[in-house]
C-alpha cells in the first residue's frame, strides 16, 4: 500500500511543480537590485535603447523558441539589440548573475542596467511590455 | 515520390516527441514498480528492464534506447512530421539522471533498504511524469547546474556566489 501512496505523492508533486512552472515560465520580472553589464564584459555592443542578453545552452529546445521571439522583436524595433550567449562558454556571467536555467533573458536599458529578467521560454507579450517600460523611444 | 513526413535527419537532432513517449512508458513501469514494492520479484524484473533502458539511452545513445526504438518503429510512422527538431544531448543527459535513480532503487531492493527504494523510484517517477505531462525535462535543467559545478574547483569552494 505504501507504493500506491508514494506513486500518488509523485503524481501530486509533478502536477504541482509542472503547473507552477507553466504559470510562471517566460514571465518578465523586474530586477530591483539593478546590477549592470557593459559592452566590454558582454563582448558585444549594447543597443542604443535596450539590449536583450539571452543565456542559452547548446542543448535546450525552449532556447530556440526564445531566440526566435527576441529576433522578431529586435527586427521590429530600432535601437534594440539581441545577444545570444552560450551559457557554457560564459560561466563567469552565469555565476555573477545567478543563472540557473536556460533560457534566461536579461533586459538591459540604454545604460546597461539590468531591468528585467525572463526565465523560461519567453512570452512575446511579456517581452513587449518589458521593452516598453525600458525603451523610452518605444514608450513615446 | 518523397515521403511526406521525413524522419528527422541532421547530426544529433531528434524528434522531441520520442523522449516524451519514452517517458510515458517509464512512468507506467515505475508506477507498477512502486505498487509492487520492495521485495517483489516481478517488481525487481520490471525495475531491471527500466534500468537497462536508461543504461542504453545514457551510455549507447538515444538511438539505442528501447522506448525510443518503439516510438520510431510503431508510433512515428503514424504521426506527422515534428514541428521542430531537438538536440539529443539533453534527453540523453536525462537518461543518465534516470539511470542513477534506477540503480539507487535497485540497491534499495537488493540490500533491503526500503527508504532508499521508495525515495529513488519516487523521484524518478516525478521526473518521468514531468516529462510526460508537461514536456519538461528535469535532466535538461540540471545540465547547466552540472556544468557550473564541474567548472568549479572540486574541493573547498562553497556555492555562495548567488546573487
């Protein structure tokens, strides 16, 4: 009988965790501690208005979807850049910003200050909302 | 005339529905193993089968994983082409994670450590269910964490660098 209870507990745990992830994944969250990242450390120029820094893994299906979403948004907006980093090659940044999962996207404002963080497959609506708050040109 | 739904090609790319299908079989087997419990010989046989499946997926590659073979032989031909292909490394890594839990569960059975058996098989079932129900790959999430740990000096440094 113990086994039945453990199997049910495993099912409950999987449903709770999976459901929680489904609700929260890909949401843009405000970063209040406001650490910054400059072009030198990023290894790529920043956008004049905003920059999406995406941490990907060679091996991550939602990273591709996120890359696609961000490429589309960047193509439609002036002054916004998208930098896709292979997390394995930049473990220094991974450690510094406490990246635990791929994809994780950091949204930098014009000064390189991290304003938003999106963990999990990014949702287009959240990306656009976050960008509007950061990018004055878009907001205007 | 070309096949309307060509099977995935390209180095290391797989149909992502394959691992998910395999996870469903794994979920069923592990549930039965749990219900039979430690001490059940049929349960041990099922657990051995699942352990060998994990071992072949982990050590030989996904093309040798028996549930993946069933998918490609019997299920894949009935479905349309996958919307997107996926790299094979994360699911293969997940097979290794499953293998560790399955071997721990076997040890629990063999050495009569019921708690080890329940915990190992229970967690393996959680991971398999997450994969089946949500297409969520626990092993894939652990991949980056594993890389981070591997990149650190083996001894001494505590993980205190979180922001």
